[in-house]
C-alpha cells in the first residue's frame, strides 16, 4: 500500500481483528487454568482427607486391636473384623475365620508377604489390613471389611487423581495449541486486513487522487476536465458534484469569453462604423458634384466609368458601415420562457421545402423543453445556422437539426456533412466580416454568437475539413419553479 490512507486502514483493520483474537486466547487460557486449579484443589482436598482418615483412624484402630491381642486379651475384645498371625509357613486365624476363608488364605498370605499393609478387593467388599512384627518375628495382622460404597469412593478418588494428572498434561498441550492457533489467526488476520485495507483504500483513494489531479488541471486553466465516476456513497457524490462544477465552470468561462469577444467586436464595429461614415457622405456629395460639373464637358465620357466605379464602391462601404452599425446597435434581447420543441418544429417546417435536395433529419423530444431567450433573435440565429449548413453541403448530404435535453442543460445541434472547416477557419469564424462565401457578409456567426451569449448560453464549433461541421448551442435548462 503506497498511500498513507491505506496504511492507516491496515492498522485499523489489524487492531480491530487482533483484539478479539487476543481476547479469545486469554479467555481460553483463563478457563483452562481456572478449571485445572479447581479440579486440582478439589482432588487434593479429597485425597488429603482420605489419607488422614486412613492414618489417624483406621490404621490406629487396627494397631489398637493388635495391641490388645498381644497383651493376651481375647480377640473378641477388639472391634476388628479379622485377626491372624503368620509365620513362614503357617497362617493362624484368631478372628474372622469365614471371612478369611472366603478370601482365600493363600492369596492373602502372598499379598501380606509382599506388603504389610493395604487394601484387597473381595466379592464381599474391600478388605483393609495392617500387620506388625511381633517379638517372636511373626506377623500379627488385623483389619476391617468395608462395603462396596467405600470401594466406589476409592475408585472415584482414583479417577479424579488420574484426571488431575491428565488435565495437567492436557493444559500444557492446550496452551501449545492455543499459541499455535493464535499465531495462525494472527497471520490470517494480517493477510485479510491487508487485502481488505488495500481494496478499500484503492476504492477510496484512487477516485480522490484522480479528483485532485483534475482540480490541478482546472487550476491551470483546462476547464471542463471531468473525472470518471467511481467509488460509492459520498465519494461518488463528490465526483458527480465536481463534474457538474467543472462543466458549469467551462460553460461560464466560455460564455464569458464569448461575451467579452462580442463586446469587443461591438465596440470595434461601433467605432469602425462611426469612423467610416464620417468621410463617406462628403465623398459621395463631392462625387455627385464632380459628375454634374463634368456632364457637359468633352471629357465626361472618359470620367463617367471611373466615377461610376467609385460611386459603387462608396455605396458598398456605406452598406458595410450600416451592417457594422447594426451589429453594434442591436437592442438588448427580451428574454421570455419559450418552448424550444415548438420553436424548432416551426423552423423545421419552414425549411422542409428548401431542404428537398438534402437529407434533412429532425430529432426533437416528444415533451416540452423550455428556456429563457429572445424568440426573434433566436429564430434569426437558427436561420443563419441552417442556411450555412445548406450552403456548405452538396445535394444528398445530411443536414441535421436536433434538440437534446438533460437534467441541467439543453443542446441545440445543427450538423452538416459538407466541406467542413480548417482549424484556422474555425478560429476566425466568429470574427465579424470574416467569410469563406463569395457573396457572404461575414456577420452571420458573429450575430449568432451574440444572440446565444445574451441568452445565457454558449456556442461550440466542431468541424473537420471534408467531414462537415457541427455547431452546438448550449443553454442552461430553466428550473420548474422559474418556469412557473
């Protein structure tokens, strides 16, 4: 991720993804240690109690019974369940004959010789015994017979002891597993956070970078720069707003340039007409007097032709001055809300017969499109454009008149597939008295541009030599509240 925004998103994703994983690992560790500690304490307490009972009570009572017997008292005076003596070869029972017989003297003797104290499972219960060596080196053994509940208690304690030892081993294994799981989750989390942050940063930062680049181009004077809509939500809304702002800025800038150009040429036309008319009238009078003076002269025949030519040229200059004066003194437009669909339909109806030799194509919407403009001036502007398109085209060529309306703008298009114009001709086409026609006056596009500019629109010329010309009049669409 190259952008700082992407790195910040990565850290944010990583933080919010690792915290739950770490919390889960700590919680698992806590459960493991707490459950093991509880189990250990419970088992240890039970074992300790049993051990104390065994040592302090049972074993001591067996010892007491054996002491009573060794002092010569009857075995019946003890509370033992069984009592016997054992030498190397002979086992003598003093108490509990039937019990010891059921157990089996041979198995009991073998067990006692191996261990002088302990417990022995029998079909009747658990036999707990304890032996002591007498002065004559014989073993004196006694004990108690416990019921099966005592046996089950011992089994339960043994299972708990086995569970405690296995839980310790399981805890260590679980801790290793927990560490590996956390490491795996951490690695997966890092990868997922990187992927998501990269994509999210790209979807957010790339449109903003393009937006910043387009803003710099606009600051350098490249108006009309647009950014392809991308992203979602507020980012897409921002880009759409920027594109509308850029289009409006281009529209306003172009319109301002057209207004300044028209104003400059109006000023030039006014001064030119004034300066040209001043000497023309005296010259015309002087030529008229000169013609009268020479009319009765012998040299009149020689001077008549030059005088006529001079007079014709003067009339041409007067006509030119009148046209420049007309351009300079056009009254301000009277703007009103006009249905452009009806206006273009009426103009197209006038030109259907004139365009018989061309392919006259009309594209108009089937609904009302309104704008504020001067109907008289605008009709004259459209007549100029359609006449220019017909003059530039050959028979059978396409001449197209179209009206395209969007949410915030209206485009009126006059298109021909005629001779077209070179870039030099396009740059000079708006200049008054510039024309490529033999009989043209060169004021058509200048007047059209003036009408369009004063209607709050702009005029765009797109042409290529040999491919025709497309002239577009762009107007701002009137709001419904304004129309009412």
